C-alpha cells in the first residue's frame, strides 16, 4: 500500500501523462482539448503535468473526445481520478505553503530518487531542526513563533521517508559556501555538520561537496533538483526554485541540460571519503 499522500501524487502524475498521451495520439492541440471542457489551454497543460486536481466530468469528456470508449479502460482511468484527488499529509499545512511549493512536496513524496544541488543553504531534507528554524525565521521574520514551529515540523516530516525501508535515494551535492555560511551560530552549525556526517553513512544517501578550490563549475546558474519516479513511463521533473515561485520542467529538451550539469557536478565534487574529510575539518575548525 502506498504511504499516505504518496499514491495520490503518483496517480495524479500518471493520469496526467495518460491524458497527454491520448491527446497526442488523437493529434489534438491542448487548445482544442481545453475548448471541449470549457477550460483554457493552460489548464490542460497543468492537468497533463499532474499539478491540479481532476474533475470526474472533465476527464469523462476528455476520454470521449480522445475516443476512449472501452468501459474497462474508462473505469480504470476514472478510478485514478478518485485516487489522485485524495489529499496528502502535507495538505494540513496548506495555509502555510504557496501553491507552487505544495506541488513540489507532492512530487518529492512520490519520487524514488532525488538529486539536488544547493548553494545557499543545506538542502531541506538534510537540515537539523535548529538550522531549519533559523532559515525559516530568515524567510518569515514577522510571523508568530507557533507558525515557525509548524513550518519546522513540516520540514522534519518531509525527512521521514529517508529513513524508511522503501524511502527514496537522495544524492546531494552541496557547495562549500553553504557549509561555511554561519547559520544560527557555532552550535547550530556544529550540530548541522555532525548531522551531515551521520546521514552520509546511510545506504540511500550520497553526499558530495563542491569545494572552493575547484573554481567555476557546471552549475554556476544556481540550485536545482531532479526528481525521478518509480513508474518508467513518467518523465523526470527538474525543480528550480525562485524567490517567489518555481519552475517545473519535464520536457526532454529542458531536462537534459540539468542532467548533464548534475553528472558533471558529481564528477567534479568530492568522493564520499573526501566529503567526510571536509566535514571533519569543518568540525575541528569550529
């Protein structure tokens, strides 16, 4: 059985991918599909990317337009509508999260491999609660303490899957700048670096450091993540966070440059042994 919320995200992505395949096989543009269900082309795009909820009537009308008349095939796809609309655990934090990040949390929950490069901060999935609390206060300086704690708790809850038997593989490349930037003071940073040393020994976590001594590298453009899913017919998704929004890329021509950059980063960054050495040196400096 899928963990709560994970299945709904996977079903939404799979249903969207199925609708896109059916539309393309029929040779129809998104605009035509949108007109058929009294919606915009952009809504069809969001549906096909699995980034919005699905109305049963809309899916029924699209299946008819696409020539899907077999009762068994229709029932299977409509059952996915029900499963796709089941709220995930993170929806209880909906009052705290912008829509663009709610989408990411759902994709993160569904992924079986997460590759990430971070420049400014330690990746959220590897932060301690004290470090996360400092970062969140920086981003939300005027909110009540109770809200800060809810945000911290959610970030910690996102990390739960990493320690489960069926958890995803996490491959993180962290710029040395993020390790040396003093977030929350010496004690917070010491605890954070020690935590990185500990989690780097887990079998499903690979941790590398892009050291200062290397100079320029393949990802000078900034942080990004690549999410891969267990279903072979689902494309990877590249997530690029901006100040007040995010980009989600799933077309091959958009994904390939990020895959190339990530591969190059992994070649140029420290080996696991070199990572432990850098982290150990940082602890001694503190």
